[in-house]
C-alpha cells in the first residue's frame, strides 16, 4: 500500500502542476493557491489510503463484513472511503494544506486527524 502511495503522490503532484489556477477575474494565480491545490491532492490521496487502513481496523467493520462477499465488502469500502476523501478535507485548514504539500510528516498527522474525524459518519451513512 505504501509503495502505491509513494508512486501516486508524486504523480498527482506533477499532474496538478499542470492545472490552471487562474480565477474567473483573470488575475494571476498566487503561490498560496497553487500550494493549496498541491496540498489538497496529496491530502486526498493519503486520506483514501489511510481510510482503508483505519476501516479495516475497526472491530464493528470486521464483524459487519464477515458475511459479505469480497465484492460487496470492496464496494462498500470504496463508498465509505470516497465519502471520507470528499468530507475529510473540510476539516483541514489552508495552512495545513500548504504544510502537507511540503512536509510528509505533517501530512501524515493532518491526514490521520481528518480521517478520524470523518470515518464514523461515513460508515454510518454507507450502512443506511
């Protein structure tokens, strides 16, 4: 899993560097907005990976999925982690995003906190 993240994060960062950061007013992009975009991409990739790890460690998840097929479990896991990837960044500040873009250790802490705050709500949402 870590090897995949190690490959995907630099790739995502490289691809987001090509994305236009101009606003609708036509003003030049700021360094902060580009850094925030890079940070957000890195955060979302890391959140998805962390979500899978955290989800599989929850005893209730382990019990709930015992009778599911591998496909059913994967589909629900994808739904939950997709929810977490979308909602968790709302718990991250602009400063955190900038920090995450340049500091892997800080990124791990930021991701862990964001996933922890979000995963239970997404599990409940997916199970309903």
